[in-house]
């Protein structure tokens, strides 16, 4: 169904490689750079959103402070609703940063399929693979992996001549003068330097996330402290993303790992430039002190309100504000119900 799209991207990669003498490594670099430029408007919009969030952070922290100390579900829902209404009023969308990530997933999936089938989508020989296997003889009869089939073609290039094909159409997967072959899959048990590609890819994935947070720190949020859930979430992402990169890069050819390296390196460069051109707002020491002071005042007012609130005998207390209409409580009916269920007379509760 998507073969036409795979063929389109594969033809683009083939053209890119022809610009660099057939080098697939440099074609992947140009491919990564092209999509970084295509997604630049989304990245700029995301940075603008972060700037807006930095400006709204002090007021959002004051809303949280107002509800601090109460962890019941109605209160938490009420707090979240108030924060969302405030963000909508100010024109901020907390989900806008997810769009660039979601749009990049199909690109990686397309590249995955193209790298897996270079003869079909880069060379355009999908309908000739059966004939190629026949021309190569028994050695290629049972090969299903197209990258392995390319290895057999290179051993017997004259077989393609019989079909009117040429090895010049096949991209060069070697780098450093044939020192590394990107068509091979990294293997930790081998002595090949190819194992460095997944390791470097994972390290750059972690570094890109670390530097992105460092260059785009929200000073207001830092001053007032991040909640434990946000900190745990960031630590989890710092661990999961590099490990996922490492796992996938070791399970596939070196070309995918190399593309990840390009993406991370270009991402670091892009983040650095944008964070300098469009920096998040900075706060003076006096402003940060005022934020802390306002937050403590809100927390103090919340504690005072809870202390002055009437005491209830119920073990579970729902704030009156959580109801549009307070439920009526009839002590006689309650006693009658308890008597029926327990079989014992319970003294009537006087209002």
C-alpha cells in the first residue's frame, strides 16, 4: 500500500548517494539534514511554546500552592481544571511539543523499511529479485535478506550483466575506505569497530536530551522546585530512550544507527542555535525571591483555611466546593438504615 512512498524516499536516497559518488553514509547525512530543515517551523513553534510556558510558570505554581496539602481526587481534578483553564486563556497548549515527535516516527519507519530492502526501493529492482537469485545460482537461492543478497552480487557482479543491470546502481555501504561496512549488523561478540555505532548513538541520544534541558531550563520552575513526579519522569526518559536506541541499533544494520547519530548531532546543534536566538525569559534574583515568597504565602493561606475549616466526624471529607449542590443529610434516615443493616439501635445524631 505504501510501496510508492518507500520508492519515492528510496529514489531520493539513491539521488543523494549519487551526489557523493555512491556513498550511502553521506546520503543519510543529507537525508537527516533535509528533514531537520523541514521540521524547523515545528521546532520554532515548540520553542515559542516553551517561552510562553516559562512566563506562565510562576502563576501555575501559585495555583498548585493553593491546593498543596490536599491529595484527594476531587481536589486534584479541580486543580488540574484550573490550570488547564488558565493555560487556555493564555493561549498555551501543553500538547504542542508532541507533534514534532509524532511526525518524525513515520520518517524513521520509512527509513527502516528502505534500509531493509535497498534493492527494491533504492535500486528499483523489486520485480527482478527472483531473476537475480536465479542468475547468481545456488548460493543465493535461499537468501531472503536483500542486504545479504547484495553481498552475493558483489562476489559475482557479472551475473547482473546478463539481466542488463549494473552494480553501479547499488549504493556503497562502506565507510573509511572499506574499513567499516554499514550493511552489516553490529555484534557485541565480534571484534568489529561497528559495535561503536550503537554505543555512540545511545550516548548522543542521552546527551541531546541533557543539553536540551540545560539550554532551555525554565528558571521559574527551577526556583520553585519540580514535583517528584516530574523528576521521576525525566529520569525514566533519560534511561529508557538511550537503552531503546542501543537495543534497536544492535538489532539492525549499522546504517540505522548511523542515521540516529546524525539526528542526535544535528538536534544538538539546532537546539543550541535556537536557544541562543530565542532564549527563555530570564528572571532576576529579586524576581525569583518574590516568586518563592508568593508561593509560601499561598501555602500558608491554604494551611490556615484548612485549620479554620469545620471538623467533620466522617473519615472521608469532600470539599463543599466540589459539589454544585450540597447533598441533604437526614440523621433519622441514616439511623434507620444503620439499624436495618446491623440489627442494632444506634443513638440519633443531634444536629
